[in-house]
């Protein structure tokens, strides 16, 4: 017999027991005090019946939760379970993803890194028909908790994937180590930790199967402190953040390394000389003298409505170089800084607001740029500024990136197609120094993605994607090479969300 049935029977029996008492009339009562005593007893028993009924309802709700989830449930955070002995609720989620990639021309690694496309005529640029790899390293998971406190909900989030580190090789184990993506906590309006930059609007990202997505987009995660405020009575939200002050610049003379952590084309640590393959050539050989005096300052306003999503962002960042003087030749002493700035705008339009026949289709648009915006644009990592060889001052580089995408759902909504075009350009400075020192930097890149994705059952997707990209450089062009190169590839992906 269920708990609910037992408690219900108990409540019913108590009610029956009360019937004789409720039938007592003033005539049956000997005195007025006796009548008052009986009425008090009836009230007490009635309250006990109500308490029993409440226990019945709570017991049934708990039994239903246990049956469905195997544990207690939290209506504010469905899918979470309670950590025993605590007031903290937790979940684990993510996806398993398999990618199979075939390059028709110019392999640039496991993701479309448009800043790493070799120039036509460069060694190996004539290769055609290359498997760039089959891997599951984009598989991703995250842990999230919620704890009720006197100051409101305390949320923590840690996410990880296997993308940019390896512990084995494709010949044997295909092993990949976990890497940190995001790790932050939120209490009230405050966020502390590593998260997507406030300058990157993840709500406006198109649905590409490729890990990197289109050229021209903002793509950056970093430590930060962020304040987020929802404006009462409106669909508007404002954010202000102080973020990691990592400057980026290029020194044509190679005396000072503007790539402090020797990052190569895949975002990993490069060789000891500090090469930045695909982005700058030759290596940046000098010691890094980057120092951040002031955090990057970012503000954002956004609105969500039936029409979709709209946001505007602003960025101010300092690029600072200070060699000191001790042990530094007088003609190589550098102490300079410049403030860079950026503005951004993103929009997502729900097409059913224009015509109900367009269903769940969406139009995506992004435009970002400014002098010294540098590493905030995905494929322009070292284009924040150039350190002038003669004046030892920083010349800011103005860069602009944009993309437009359309997501179309076919009848039945089991199939979707995405068309995405991206473009970015830098107005390079001190090109004569680049030529004199045998260097080159990315001047322009563009990309195109088209895919077809099938969702046969909930949480499962299979997709095919064709992508094309072109990169143009400025500076020293070796004999026999051109100032541009192209890549094109086919990708198949299988995704299961859990």
C-alpha cells in the first residue's frame, strides 16, 4: 500500500471519529463549560486532519519525484540533484561529438583557422585531397551547481573539452587531455572567474559545425569580474566588466616578443623560439616585455524580445611595453603604451515576426572593430599594434570583422540548413618595416560555410558542412609566392547532447 493511501485512510478514519462529536447538541451537554470543551476538542481534531492532509500531499509529491528522478527535485532547477547533506543542487551536461574532416585544398588543422592558410606557392600549398583527421576531441561537458544563500542563488559553473591538447597520437590511442574552458561563480548581479568575454555575444553565434566558425567574429574566453543588471520593467540588460589585460603587438625587428606565450596556429604553446606559425613569419625571437597596467574595460547593453536579440558593446584596452633599463642596451630600451578601442553590434532576428510562414528561421548579424581591437577578433590575434623599429612606439592597427548567417528549418523541423559568410580586415601599419625584416601579417580573410543538419531524435544531430576560406597578407612576399591563399573542406559531424 502506498504512503499516500495509508495517510489518506488515517485522515478518513479520524474524520469518521469526529462525527459523533459533531452531532452533540446543546441539549446533550450538561453545562455550558462542557459544550465549550467539546467545541475546542473539535477544532483541535480538525486542525490535525488538515495537517494529515498536508502530509499526504507532500508525501505524494516526494514519491512522484523519487519515481521520476531517483532523488529529490528542485522546481527552480529541473534536472539537478541534491548533493547529500547540503543545500546545493548539481547537474552534469554536455555533448559527445565526432568530426570527420576532408580538405580539398590547404589543410589548416582540425578547425578552420583562416589566419593559418598558407600562401599560394608556399611549400606544400599544392597538396590536394587530405584527411585533416577524424576525432572526438570537441566533446564537451560542464558541471553546474546552485545553492540558496541569504544573498540569493549562488551558481558555479565549470566547463571543459578535449580540443587543444594531446596525450597520444592518431596511430595508436587518439588520446586528448581535458582543458579548462570556463570556470566562474555568480552571486546576485556579480560574476567572478573565467567566462566568455563580455565583448563576445554568444547569443548571436551562428550554427556552424566547424569548431572555429566564420571569419570576422569575436571569440575569446578570459578571467573577469562582471556586473550584470536587468533594468526593471524593460527587456533590457546592461553589463560592465574588468577583464584580463593581455596586450598583443608585433615587432618587425623581432627584438621584443608581442606574443608573450608563444602561441602557435592552433592556440597551443609554440616552439621555444616563439614562432607564431601561420600568423607571423618569421619567429618573434625577443623576450616578451608585455605588462598590463589596467584591466580591459568592457560595457554591453542588450535587449531580448519577440523580434529577437540586439546588443551593443564597447571596449577600452591598454597595450603596454616596458623593457626596463638594467641590462638593456640604450638603443633597445622601450617604454611605451597605447590605448586601443573597439565597438560592436550583434543582432538576431526571428523571421516569424516578418512572416509566420518562416517558422523558426533566424537571421544573424555581427559587426565589430576599432583601433587596437587586436586579439578580440578571432583570426587577428597579433594585430593589436606594431612596435615601430625606429621610434620604439606602438602604432595601433585598426581592424574590422563582420559576419552574416541565416538558419533555415525545413518542413517538420527535423532538418536545418545554415548559410554563413564572414569577413575581416586590418589596416596594417609600418609595412615598409615588415618588408625590410622579411615579415608578413594577415591583412584580410573571408569565409563561407553551408551545412545540412538532421535531428532524427531529441538530443541527437548528424550534419554535413562545406567551408571555404581565403587569406591575404601584407609585407614581405617570398619569390614564387603570392599574397593570398585559399582552403576548402568537407566536414561530417555526429552530436549527442546529454
